C-alpha cells in the first residue's frame, strides 16, 4: 500500500498565508481584549458578587447604544476593502474621513443619551429580582461608562478602516495597550490603591473610560500619521472634512441591515438578561460570569469573521468572485476547528474557569452548567460568525441580519421566557435557548453562503445605480 502524500498546491499555500496574515493579529487582539475583560470581571468577582451583578445589568444596554455605529463601521470596512482591491487609495481615504465625522457626531449624542437614561434602564433590567443596593451601583457604573462611549466609537471607526485596508496588526497594538492600562486602572480604582478609596464597580467603570480615551488618542494618531503601513487610509487635518453625503449614504445602505441586526440582537439580549435577572442576584451573577467566559469562545470565530470580511471584500473589489468563495470556505473550516477545541476545554474543565471568578460554590456550579452549554454551541457559533463575515465583505448584510433576528427573538426572547417562567427550567432553560439560537443562525447563514448569490451583490448594486442614473438623465 502506497503511503498517502499530503501536498498543498502553491495556490492554497498562498491563500493560507494571506488568511494567516490577516487573522492572527485580529485573533490576538480579540482574544487578549476578551481576556482583559475576563480579568475585569474576575477582579469584580473577588470584590463582591453583587458588583458582578451590577455590571451585568448594564452590559446589554451599553451594547445596544454601541449598535448605533454598526452601519457606519460595517459600511466603512466594506467600502475601504473594495477601494483597496480596486487600487483606489483616494476613495479609501475619503471613506475613512467620513467614518470619523459621523462617529464623532453620533458619539456625542449617544454619550449624553446614556448618561440621561441610566436609571430607568437599570431599573428595567433588574425586573424586580435584584436588590436596591446592586441597582444603585449599576446606575453609577452605567453613567461613567456612557461618558466614555465617544472615545470608544472613534476608536472603532479607525479600527474598521484599518481592517478594510488589511491592516489588522495596528489595531491589535493600540487596543492591547488600552486594555493593559485598563487592568492596571482596575487594580488601583477597584481596590483603592495608591492612597485612593476602594470604588468597586464604579472604579472599574472609571478605569474603562480612561483607558478608552487613551486608546482613542493612539488610534487617531496612527491614522493621521504618515506611517508606511497605514498610508492607504491616511487622513490629514488639511484634507476636505466636509460631509460627503453620497459616501455616507452608501455606507449606510451597506451597513443599515447590520445596524438593524445589532439593534434587534442587543434588544433581544436585553430581554434575555432581564428574564434571567428575575431568578435572583446569585443566579444572575453566575449568568454574567458565564457570558463573560463565553466571550472567549466568540473571539476566534470573530477573528476569522474579520479576515473573511477583509479578504472577500478585496477579492470582490478585484472582481475575483471565485477566489472569494474559496477564501470563505477555508476560513469557515479553520474557524470550526479552532472553536471546537475551545468547546472541548469548556466541556472537560469548566471548574478551572469558574473558580477564577469566585469562591462561592453555588455560583461555581451554575457557571459550570453555562460553560458546558457553551461547548455544545461551538460548531454553530463558529460557522455563523465566520461565514457572516464573508457575506458582509461582499456587501450582503441582509442575511446575517435575518439570521440574528430569527435566532435571538425566537429562542432567547420567546422560548427563553417559556423555559424560565412557564416550565420553570431556570438557568438551564435560558442557556439551552442560547444553543438553539446559535444553530438556527448557522443554518440560515450556511444556506445563503452555499447559494453563491451573495458574490454578485456588488455587481447588482452597481447595475441598479447605473440604471437609476440613466433614468434620471
């Protein structure tokens, strides 16, 4: 019997190399950012379980506010990827400026809105199941976090532009710096070091806001400098900073489904969290720890999604739809392999992760339940996140929206309510609906991907625009 020879063609070798170049910085950035976020929660868990619950009351409302920027950032990444693929540097730089303009304006509005609405939001999220002291802590935490949303959104604008140009190493660096400073600030402000009073959850919020401001400053410096690696999207203060409504409309058109997706997604997550909060402060604390660890599982698939958006977008910009399909398939397979490894860890040793957050035996047991459910969800999660990135790179943002709306509202809102409040399945029932959500989303995304219709989105969009101009003429 002849031995099997494993050979990789030069074409595939080049493809794997390019995927690696784009993915590993995004992977490191997302994983390290997630781990720093986990350290945040661990520090709060060691301070008190009620601090964890207080922060948990604000997480989804905070994400809902940030969803306002999805349209611009998703549209910016796609348009810049198209411009880079077509060799149009001028267009890429203009899109970058427009992204910064819109995010600045929206950031100011959203920060003020978050501060103003903090109390009614926290009261709504508590749903009568959380004690008064925890709610008051949540209100103060939310106000401080909302004040720094402007910095976060400008940072995300630069990151979206850099990813569209294929530069994922740069955001990796400045986001890691910001997160390192956040951990240091947590140690100082949460526990009251260097002569300062212990501030608990409010200290964590202050540290987060200050580190976001520093990260924003670094990001803006990078994109406005003439560094060789970011010259494609370099912006100058002397350039034309007037709003380009045609470009803004195009970004919104591409990103509008993504924004609607995020609004529906985050509002669904809010109701999901609110349902779990009725189970009490201790259960809700375990739920939040589970979600925090779950973000580690999301990181690899999100990194592959970033790579898919960039590579597919650039291939579509060059008119190479066959290459875009090959890239998306390879990225989907790689994402599946990595996320399943993460799932094995959560399935076999969940206690190791849970004990990093708390010594409360009851909370640890409930957290382990959450992690085992996360492990079961990994195949679906990996496919829906990575392949949705490919669809977005082609400009087809409608189907990821349909998948998210269907999964979250059918299972995490409606079915979760039935599981918890009617059938009395508690935390297990809530997390079972999360698994169902992931597989429904994966099924919708995979069916759209296999159809291949997403590959012609840009061409059909250009044809419609040409027809419209011809009719107007």
